[in-house]
């Protein structure tokens, strides 16, 4: 599996509690915060639920 970089680009204010908890589960606490995760089905599912609040870029690791 590859890695992805997730950046929060929109605020969680006035969003449903479920979306706020999904952002917390991804490790995003503040606006413009960035985290890196393995691109597992579980992580990709969480990203899909909050795709309107985050930006996702693949990380190309050189060997």
C-alpha cells in the first residue's frame, strides 16, 4: 500500500458530529494541519466521508 498526505482545508465548525469525529480519527486537529497515513481501505473510507473538508495527495517514496 502507498502513503497519502491529508490536509484539512475547511473548518469543521457547523458540521455534523460524525464528521468532526472522523477528522479527529484521522489525526487532524486544526485548519491546514497535515498528516500522513497508509492508504488502507479504512483510511480511504474515512477520507471519502470528509472529502469536502480535506485535500489528499499521494506520497511517492523513492527507494
